[in-house]
DNA sequence: GTCTATATTGTGATAGAC
DNA sequence: GTCTATCACAATATAGAC
C-alpha cells in the first residue's frame, strides 16, 4: 500500500526523512538562520533545486521538524499523565529523548530564531508552550512559584547537561553519566526540608 | 583627556556602546545570523552605513561583545580564586551576571552560530573555554567526572532558569526568585551523602 | 526525482557628498 | 558622524528539460 512502485531504492519518504535528519544536524550546528539550502543539499549530495521537490520552503523543513518534536513531547506528556509516571521517570525519559533527538532539542531549546518563531506561533494560536504541561506534571500538587522554579531548573539540567555531555562523546551517553544527570535534576527538583515548617 | 572636543552630545564612544547594546538585544532575540545590519541600524534610528563608521563589519560587533563577556567572566574568575569565593557566592554572582548581561549570556550560551564560532576560535588558539575555569573552581578538590557533571548542572540552572524568569519579567529578578534559583543550583552541585561510603 | 539554468530579493559592505 | 547611492554577492525560490 505504501509503495507506488515507480520509486528507486531511496524513495520519496526516505529522502524526505534524510533531508530532515540533515537539516536537524545543521540547524543544531549553525542555527536555522545560519544554515542555507545549499548547506543542506551539499551534505545530502544533491542540488538545491532537488530539495524543493520534497519541501516547499526552508521554513517548511523547520515546521516539519517542530512537528516531530511536538509529537514526541506529546507522547511523553500523555504517558506521564496516563501511567502516571513519577518525576524520576519523567526526567529520565527526557534525558533519553534529548539523546535520541539531540539536534531537535538543541534547535528548539537554544536557537534564538527558532524560539522567537515558536513564541510568535504560540501568540497566534493562543496556546502556551508544550513545556508548561511537563512542568505542571513535574510540580504536581504544589503549584507555588518556588515549585515552578524547581521544575524548570530540573528541566534545564536534563536538557543542557545531556546536550553538553553527548557533544563531547559522539552522541552517546554512558549509563553512569545518565545516572549522575538524573540525580542532579532530582536534587534540584526536591523542595528543601526546612521550607516545610516555614 | 578622553574628550577631543569636536563631538556632539552623543559622542563616538557613546554611540558605539549604544550600538553594542542594541546588537546584544537583537542577537539574543533573533540570533546573530538572523539579525541584519538593517535591523540594528533601524532600532538605532540611523542608516546602515552609519554603523560602518563605528565597526568595520558585523563580525566586528560580535567580537566586541564577546570581548565584553570574556572580560566580565575573567573578573569573576579572578575574584573567585583570589578571595576565594565559596560555591554559593560564585553561583550567586553568576546569577547577577546573567541578569546584568542577559543579552550577552543568551547569545554566548544559546546561539548556535556564535557557539560554533567560539569553538572554532578556541581550536585556533588552542585555549579551552572560559567556562572550564569556573567549573574547576566549583568542583574544587574532587576532580571526578561526577563532580564535573554536578558543576555543569549547577551552571545550567543559574543560566537557563535566570534567563527564563527574567524573560517573563522585563529583565528583573525578584529576591525570592534569585534565592530559589541559587538553592536549586546548590542542591544540584552537592554530592549525595550516600555516595561517600561507596 | 533530480538536473541546469535563472529570476528575485536580501545582505554585508563601500564610495563619496555633506 | 551620518547621509544617499550603489555594488557584489549570497540566499530563497521557480521554470522547464531530462
């Protein structure tokens, strides 16, 4: 059903995915605005025009990547609520998601042009960020401002520490490092005992 | 001594600093590659050509900004070693530095084009990152990999949580929020007691 | 699906008047 | 110090052959 029969070994869906993978790498390395169509087609091994068969614009590639990211995030959020997952499990999956989608995570979390584009999009359709949902699951019942800061801090560790470590290790994260990141994130998330009696 | 007498109210040094301030804002908002000379001159209220009296290129503006950042970082490192500062004080000053130089911090810490440019620069002159010095001061005597991860995690919190909070609050950080960020960073930095006996 | 052009606009940068 | 005008080039994107 999925194959039409007229495509060669590298069929349309395949090439499209290869383009997205390359775009994700390059956006993470040089930023969205700093990456040209020629950069992408060069690494792919084709001409610029070939890309326009698969995507109507450079922005269309970014939109597709952000869609992938939102889908992965939505899966995690859904699982966190349905199971439900404890903070340790949520943060652990976030570390794994960062490893598996490091280009995407770096682009969404760092690239200023992408962040401003997403803010603009969020303003247009009135929706808040997907991160907010994960945060509110992490903070649980205690919806205080302090709890929000702790949750955000734990997320900052899972994202930034994981990205920093795998950049020095060809995309791989050892079990020991993962455990250390997770432990630090959990400590950041935990409310200090002294605050209970105040 | 510093004034030559032929300049109007907004003298050269003043205009240069205004340009840098605007460039820092815009680089943080839209990224270095995503910001055009026209963007900067537009916010300044002049034409593009006027900028080239003060800077020889767009890259020259970035170089000047990175120089400012490195100088501020060097000041902190020097103070941390000379005084010497405890981790709590170092992290506290990093939060304050992030608030005072938020545009710079966002650009250096996030913008992929700037990060890759700095990596290339570091490879050329053989020097490591300035961050490494702060990290080694933070980890102190324990130079284990786990201690490095904890230090990096604490830094991730001071940077990311501070930037996130002041973005929602017109550049200001309340005392309470600052204390909460600092506490989370210190928890992330602390070695778990159980690890001592292992 | 991919190619060789080419159209078109954006961008960094310069020349020279004021 | 800033302007108008312009250049050279890089970038996105399209047209049409294969």
